[in-house]
C-alpha cells in the first residue's frame, strides 16, 4: 500500500474493544476524551459557533457509541476488578459530560476589556443551550456595549458617585435583569466595587456559575460580585430577603430589559423600589433600538419612571452604535448593527422644598 493511503495517526483513533486493548491504552484514551469548557472569542458569532458544533456532532456520535460500548462490556480481558471499575467509572464520566450542561449547544465566550484607566482583563461567560423564552441564558449585545462605557460614566455623568476616596465609590451597585452576568461582572471589575447581580429565579444557577467562573478576575480587579434572585413585580418568594429593605441602592444598572408589553411597568416598579431616594442616586439603563416595538417600550418606561411620589427623570442620554446577535440562530445575517440608547435617570428634585 502507498504512503498516501495510510490511516490517521493511531493516537487519534478510538480503540476497538474486539482487539481487547490493554488497561493503560483504554484509560489513557478515556482521559483524552475529557470535555473541556469551550471558549470562543468575542468575534465568533453564535451562528458560527453552532455551525462548528454541528460539524463535530458526527465525531461526538462516534465517541458516545464508543463510551456506551465500554459501559456495556464486561471488560473480561482486563487483569483485575479494580482496573475494570476504573475504566467503567472514567467512561461514565465522559458520557455524562456529553449529556448535561456541556452537551451541544452550550457555549462559553471570552469577552475582552482594555483601557488605560483600568488595565486589561477578560470575562468568560457561559451560555447554556437556550430553552423556551429564557432570554437570560444568552449574552446580549447591549451588555457589552454598556460595559465598555462604564469607565467613561464614572469619570463623567456618574462622577459624583465616584469621587476619589475610600468611602466614595458606591458601596453597592444593583444590576437588574443580569442574564449571563457580563455587565454586572464588568462593573465590579471596572468600578472596583461590589455589585449585586439579579434576575428571575430560573436564570440564577447559570448567573451564579458565571460569577464563580470569574471570581478570581473580579477579586484581582478589586471588585466583588454577588448573585441573588429579584423578580420585578414579584412576590416575596421571588425576591431575596436582602432586597426587602427598600430604596437602598445609590446606583442601579440595566441592559436590554424590555421585550414584553408589561416590562416597562414591572422594571419601573423595581427601580422605584430599590433606588435610594436622595438626589445623588442614579439608574443607568441601556435599550437597543431594534425596531418600533423596542422604541415604544422605551417611551413607556420613561413615562412609568416619571410617575409616583418621587419621579425619575432622564438627566442625560445618547445612542451608541454596536452589534447585537439577537436574530434567529438559523439566520445567516445574525449579527446586526443596532443603535444602543442609554439614559441616566435621577430623582426629580424640582418639587423638593
Ligand atoms: C434580553 S435579556 C438581557 C440580559 C442581560 N442584561 C444582557 O444584556 O445580556 C432580559 C433579561 O431580563 C430578565 N427579566 C425579564 N423579566 C424579568 C422580571 N420580571 N424580573 C427580573 N428579570 C427579568 C430576563 O430573565 C433576562 O435576563
């Protein structure tokens, strides 16, 4: 046979059980099949990642069938029960890594940050397979767009909350609708402060996972991140007891919170309940201008915030351009250019005596 017809290198092949591979060969191969968390860079769109996963799905099927043949086999040719137990155990671990959260569809993306003001760091953010309408399991473009503006805000329209000095940095920042946590974790790193990241109870396990995944980075940057459930308009069972004492936070941040008709009123009620009542307190909100619907929801949010005994008015606003991969996963034109509106709200003091 000619050289060109040689099979792939043996170390890439899965051993055949009918060849009765030695314990060392089987065990070493099983170790190599370990699923490591997959990390992509910011520039990989979700579509590209999922396409790549589809290509590797074939290999995955072959591996799953190899693992299941080991689990079903008596491994009678191995020397001892101990060896058999170790091989079965390792094969079962590899199998379960391919069935749960690490199954196809999950991605982890690494988001870089760099500025001469705070240096360079990156955050690894896991997005589990999307299920139903759990939009909080995906990282949305505005969270990255807003995160990149945080440093400027601390030197500009929010500077009164960041006057240099040990007690000046807001003692705790509250994020509403954190989703996968990119914005809140970035805020902890960039502002070197303590941030409480919140969302619906169903979103909390992944959010908590991402907080612990990045704990070293956050600690290293001098920040702190905590995760707790807070449902806008929810009952006590949906809101952690740490939020029962109202109007505690000097600064609230929110990215991309509006996608249902009831969101403006619900979000407004949560901001009114949690934001401190003094004139320094601020709520920083970003809403992508995707279409007329989102623009209409933003108009309603402004109206809702301006209601009540202590109305919140928009003190400063602008629009920045960015990208948002919010489209259908099968849509080739998934990355869209969107204007991200941001606004900073504060208490209307005009009626104060
Ligand atoms: C479009 S996602 C944005 C997530 C994240 N801020 C980002 O930009 O990547 C909207 C978020 O609001 C959360 N959310 C929706 N309704 C909520 C409610 N009533 N209470 C708390 N969070 C809610 C969702 O779970 C989701 O995480």
